[in-house]
C-alpha cells in the first residue's frame, strides 16, 4: 500500500527521502505480528501493518500516510488527550477501553487495550508515536455474560429456596383443588381398569345416573351400557388399551330408574388404568333427534308436493291422449257398424298418433327419473350430429341459421344414439323458441379433460369427456329461471305449447349415461346448454344410424320364440306379430311357466321376456336360469322401464338385448331377425 500511493506533494516526501529513524520505526511496525500503528511527524501521519486492516473498514483504501486526525476523525475527541499525554512523555496503557468504531464489520461498540509510547530521534526529539492495539471485545462480553449468568444463578437459587420452602403448602393446595374439582364437578369422572372394573367415581354419577359410589366401585362398567352400544363400547376400550386416547365417545348408560342417558366421554389411558370424564347430553341429543325428524317431515312434505305436481301434469297430458285414443276407437266401432269403412283409417291414424305421444311422454318421464331403458352403443357424436343437421334445419325453419362446429378427433361416447338425437333435437327446438324473430343456433362438439377443480365446478368426477353444446342468440333467462329449468313440467312457454319435460328428460338421460348437463344463460344475450358424456375408449362401428326400417323379415321354417309376459294383451299382441311373420310362438304368463319351457326339450331360438314377472323370479333371473341348460340362449327383454339392478346399468351379457314398449312392429321383427341371425 506504501508503494501504491502517490507521495508527490506529501509533507513526508517520497519514501526514498525518508530519514533512517523513520524507516527503522516503520519496518518494526510493518513486520510485527501484533496490530500496530506508527504516527510520524508533527502532523502524526498514519502508518499501520496488515494485522490492523480489519479495524479500518471503509478507510483502508486511503488511510496509509494520511493524518491521524483525518483517519480517525470520528474518534479524535476521545484519542487526542491520550495522544497529547503520550507525546508529552507520559506512556499510557489502557485496558478494556470502550470504543465506538466504524469497521469493516459495520459500526459497533468494541473494547480495546492500547499502549502508547514515543519515538525519539538521535537528538532525543519526539518524532512519532508507537501505538500497540489489542481488541478485547470478546473477553469483555464473555466476562459480562458470566457475571450476568452468575447473577441469574444466584436469583434462581434464591427462588428455589423459596419454592422449597412453600412446596409442601402448594402440594396441599393443589390436592385440595383437585379434590374440590372431583367432588363439585357436574361432569362424571371415572377411573377403571382395562377390564372395565370401576375403581373410582365422583359424586356426579349419583346426580346424573342415580347410582351411589359404593354401588359402582368394583362392578364392571359394561354392565351399565345400553345393549345397542355394547359392541362400540368394547371397541373403544380396546382402542384405549393400545395407548390411544378418545377425544369424544358417545354411548348410553342405564339410570337407576331403568331409563338411559346419553353420555359423551373423553378418555385417556394411564398406568394400568383408564381416566375418563363424561358429560350428560341427553337433552341435546333429544333436541337433535327432534330436529332431524322435523327436517325429514319437511323433506317428505316437499317430496309429496313434487309428486302432486308430477301427478297433476301426467294426469292432464294422459287424459288428453286417452281421450284421443278412446274417442277414435269409439268412432271406429260406430263407423264399422254403419258400414262407413272409408273413415276408419283416419281414426286409426289418430289413435296411433295419440298412443305414440303417450309413449313419448312416458319416455320423457322415465328419462327424468333415470329409469329409462337405454341401449348404449359406441357412438361417433360428430357423425350423429351431421346426420341430424338437415332435420334440425327443417325443424327450426329458415329464419334461424344453424352452424355446426364438429371438433376434429372427437372421442367416441357410449350412449343410446336415438336418445342423444332426441336430446339434441329438443335443445335445438328450445333454442328456436327462444328466438321468435330468428337468430343463430351453434352446435359444437369438443374434447374436455376435467381436472379436480373443473370437475368440482361441473359436479362431475374428474376425467375425459366430450361435450355437445347448443348455443342460441335468443332472449336468455335470468338466474332464478335457470335454477328451475330441469324441474319436471316447468316451462317458460305459454299454456299448451310445452310439457316442461324436455330439459328434465335431457338431464335424466345425461345422468343415466354417466355424464352431466350444464346451462349458462344471460338475458338478451342467449343461452348455452352443454351435455358432457364420458369418453369411450372402444371403437365405433362403421354404420349408418339412420338406416330405414323396411318390411318385417320373415321367419325361417321351424324357428320358435318363447314369449313370457304377465300382461295378456301384450302377450297376445307379440304372439300374433310373431305368427304373422312366420314364427312359432309359445306363450308363458309368469317366470315359473317360462322356466319350465326353457328346461324342456322344445326348440327355442329366442326368448322374448318382460323384466318384471310374477312367479318368484324376474325376467333376468329366469333367462339366466334357462341358460344353465341352454348356454347359447338368446334373450330379448321387452319392457316399459328397467331397473338398473336388473339390467346391470346397460351391461347385458352376450346374446342379450333390450327393446322398450311400446314398439313398432317392424322394429320388433327386425330385432328378432337380427338376434336369431338367419338371413
């Protein structure tokens, strides 16, 4: 640092001109292992060795050769009297002198031991000052800490002496407090062995259950437990025996009067014993039971109100349909009696139309209740929408623009294609009705992967789904209407223009298919309804879902069908249809009769059976029993609805299919021909 400094103009001149005494003193400082300073000349120019570097902090870069009072300007007032005394011939030594320094470790309080001595030239004149420094901060602080620790120790010893003096008194007081708590507490306190033997109880047992302590001590706790709570109580005791505590355990205990009280316990195992505290909450339990009964009554009342609305709606619609059917049949009878057969076709068509509308209403009701018989198949929803597009355009009319946006690579879905078509058509009709002045309907499909957060928002399990959304630019709906649209018979249309079952049917279909339906609507902006259907990982058959049903195929010679149905009219109609198509038909009125036929040696090519049958078995059970002796038996279930438990949520065994009543004769014939498998 001396060589690096420019000494031009410095009062001491360049190093080469420095006097020998100065050079000798400086060499002594620079080569000393101790922290040393040399202050030289009348202005006390400051020189120091490497050991002194840390004390200079930010001054290090410029301190070498600078005036002492400049280097230590912030401590000069404290240092100057000491330096003056040393220069006057009084060597000084200061031990543990406090010094506030701005060092490379920041400004902090430090302690130092200093020694000051003069440097004399050959003539005996004072030419400089040696300063030896030694920081003692660590020792000073250690001494202070030791002194403080000794003080704390003395205080602690004094407190300990006081504590020992009063310990006996405190033990007595605490024992008295514990005894008072045991005696005066309204909570039941118990100590028992792990085998349930009672060793101590407090007086609260008498207040709550009426038993005196002497009647309880030595008896088994389990003897007082309600029989219905016996097993749970034993399990709780076993849990305590493993070392676990019970934060809350509720059971009933027998009162002396023969009744029972609900007790809520907190228990903890100890050394060979169980300690427990119990609180009587019989009154709270009875209030909670009463509240639950009231809530159940309210739910039942609401259910009955909903049933009343449903029954009223069904009665209204079916009375209209039955009037059309019965009236048409009466007119047919009258015209036949009059010989006016020309009018009969018109009345037959009217009766058939009314019966089809009745069947559609039934299907909608079953869909809402999720009891609809579905025939799920791997379905390409894009292809299904494309096949429906022209029908939708004709249905909604020229004032509405229909735009179809099918997602490329759309996943298949396992759904009933006709029911999905029906749902799509219903959504488009609702969209059209929301746009009386015309507008735009957008039908859009997409793949959707719902994570945990999105699935919770849609009230669905997480996973892969495909969506089918119908969006209109119509009048929209306020939130209070949106919250009701899936209720049966709720409609925003004028009286006579809607059944209120369209969206409820779609909701039921989506739920039964393992999916969900969601609606978003804004007033004057439009509505979007989205069907979410689970992704199906199987392949989709290359077939046209709109293949027209032709004339019923004829039976091959000898082909025999067993018909089992407990309704004589249905059995007669099915049998006559089969015989008209050339099949041999065998009838059975219940499952027992049907099984007898199946267990005989009569040729049976196909079993056609209702699901709900008398005779001790349902149709599914009868078919499975028949397959014991006829393993390859093919079965067609014909039903108005099917419980999931019977049809296995659509998962029928191989060789089993289902068709829903009422059905078209051509459809029944085609299905029978398909199942028997003869061209």
